[in-house]
C-alpha cells in the first residue's frame, strides 16, 4: 500500500483540501452533538436563553422528568406504531411493485418505474398539504373513492383511531418508490440460471419466490429495513402539517415533541434529552444491522 | 398475438398502481385551477368547471409566495454549489492524497454518520444565535456546506482514479490545486452530478431546520411558507393546491430531467433524505 508513504507536499495539500469541509462538519455537526449531550444534563430553559448565567447542571433531572411525562410515553408509542406498522407496509408495497416491474413480460418498465418513484422526490410538506384535503371526510377524493366501493366515509385526520393510519398511508405512498428501486437492483442480481434450474425441477412460482427470491434478497431487506426504520423514527413534518400531533395526541411523534419542547417552549435541556433517547433507539437499530452483517462475514 | 391472462393481469396491476400513485399529484394540479370553493362540493369534482389562474395570481400578489420561491431557489443553489466544492475536495483528499492517519480519520468521520441530524439541532441553534446567524441565509447554507455522506460518495468514486495520472502530473511540476482543478474535477463529473441533484432536491424539500432557523417571513423557504399558510388558509383548498404545485412541481421536473444521475445516487450510496 502506498498510503504508508506520506509525502510532505501531498500532506500539506490534503490538510488544505480537508480543512474547509471538516471545519464545517466539526463546528456545525460534531460539536453540537457533544453539546447536545451536555444540554440534556442541564436545566436550560427560556430564562437560560435570555441569560446564559441561569443555566444549571441538573444531572439526570431531564431524563427523570421524561420518564414521568405521559406525553413522552404517548410520543414513544406513536413513533413505534408508525415505524413498525408503516415500515413493513412500505417495504411490502415496494417489493410488490419491484416484482411486477422485474417480470420479463412487463412492458414500459421505465415509465412505470419513473411514476412509482416520483412521489419520493416530492416535497413532504407539499404533499402532506395535498393529503390533508384528500382525506377530507366530505370533499376528499379518498372519501369519494371509498363511497364508490360502498364504504362509509372515514374522518381520517379527525378521528384518533384513524389519524395515524392516515399518516402511514401518506408515508407508504411517498416512500415505497425508494425501496422499490433497491429491490429491483437486488432482484436483477439474482442469477437467471437459478430460476431456470428450479423451473426444470418443477418448482412452482410460490416455491421459487419462497426458496430463491426471498433468501437471496435478505441483504436488501436488512438494509432497507434499517434505513427505513431510521428515517421513520424521526418523522416530524407529516404530523406537523396534517394534524399538529392531534387529535388527542394520537399522532404526536418523538420528533414533534422534541420540536415543541425545544423550539416552541424553549425547554432545550428537556428537548435534548428527548433527542438522545431517539438517538439511542436509532443506534440500537443500526447495531442490529452491523450485527447481522458481521455474522454473515464470519 | 396471443396474450396470456397472467400478462394481462400483470399490466392491469401496473396500470392500477400507476393511477393510484399519480392521483394525488394530478388532483393537486387540477384543483389548483379551480375557482375558490369549487373543490369543496359533493361529490368533489375531478376537473375544474372553468380553469382559472386566479389562485396562482393570489399566491404571488397577496401572499408573496414569490419571495419564498426565490429564497428556496437561492438557498438550494448555494448549498449545492458550496457542498459540491467542499465535499469534492475532501472526498478526493481522503481517496487519493497520502498523509498519516488518513484511514483512521476517515473511519472516525464515517462512524459519526449514525447520529441523526436532529440530535445536533438544539445546540446548533444556540451556536448560530451566538454568531448572529439566526434568520440569515448563512444560517441554512453554512451548516449544510459539507456533509459526511457527500464526502463518502465522492471518496468512493475518486478511489478509482488512476494514481499514475496524478503522479505524472506531479512529475511535470503541476501543483496539487492545479491537479485537482484540471484533472480530478473533470473526472469526478458523474459523481458530482449525482451529488448535486441529490443535494439540491433535499435542500429544497428540507423543512425542520429552515423552520427553526428562518424566523422571519421574508426569509421563509417554500415548505415553511406553505406549512404556515396551510394553517391560516385551511379552508382555501384551491389556493393551497396552487401553493403545493409551486412547491412540488419544480423538484418533480428537475428529477424527470436528471433522473439517471439521481437514481444512480440511490444505488451507490443508499442516499436517503
């Protein structure tokens, strides 16, 4: 390896090339992460914001308050509901779309792929506003569609039992295209000869799917599962725009609670504690992936 | 030509899926041309009885969404340009320049990627406040000026550049900056195109940080302005749909034009907004 032989000219150049980017990341990302941990152990509220000498270290007080705060548990439960219902549904729809598009008999694949992917690039706030109206129990297009099927109108965003389902539906619509692209890539990496051999042995389509497609897609599943969970754990804009966390806190997410505590009520120490709990959950999910990946390498 | 029923079913499913996927976007566009109040009737109309651009006129005059549009365009372009340059330089340095501790530094940087950005947000706000950067464009551009993911993407691509080419240029007495500018940058074009479109779209679509740091109406980006308007004008369906079109359509068009670069970004780096 040539990396061991450091040349003075190159080292100086490397320093100059790295300095601007790494300074920005250090100052605006790494430093704040450390400060956030500190903040979560401090009594930092609106008085501290006005005059920093009011800040007191408070140990684990913020975390203690968190555990006693019913809103925190509601937000945690809602967030888990969103991740563990919305995540698998998103991947399921994505896999379905990918299988359809991967079929050799499918025509106009490029066009369909573009259409299915398009929602992913749209502005979340923009489409959340659109879905608010689509969900209207009287004037919404979805009520009209359900009516045509003989289903009574649902007050999607006004009913605490349905509000989270409404947000999950929006998220599936918006995100399945991303997972679909990666599933298609995973499917096309499966050698055609495996399928041919299985067919020669008289395997049914279901057996082929179950015994060849699913096992060979496992790495894709794992990657998508983790990355979808990480993204979904942080959901914020959907309830902010569509429900403000209501009705009756049915769609209050950890992200929204952190925002409200930190930037609306300026309980920044408390909000930092929420953000760290969220971080620990996300870290645990990432470690699951590393654990699996490591076991495969071994 | 004989069609098997399976083929027919396959295409029926594809067409139905495409219709469901497009319906919200098509209705958004259609409703944005309806007269005020028209969308709120039973049964809800699919097309405007008489198309009007009145909603758009109102967005740009009374609601001054033109300003938010300009802010979004300015910030997305600036973040894209700055981060392309800084991520490009850093990614290339990690991939090709030899210095002690390089691999350790790079691994440490990658490890920090597991921390989700909202964790840094509260102290970042306090930091920018002490620097006097709250409610300034710099408050959005500076923190986004370089990203670990961006550096990683460039690094992966730049590793494949031939060392001989760079060493030959050095032997001829070219300085490191000249080599970067004249040889490396042109060769990095594909990955910079990918990173550029991904960065532009994610900055345009970003909501949480602009909402936090841009506190004055004259600085709002489109998503922030739209979210706040949608609270005040909840009943004005047609007007809000025009606002959504103005927010969503530019990124959709940009994506359609540069689709290949964008999708390759997803495939190489698992790029996620």
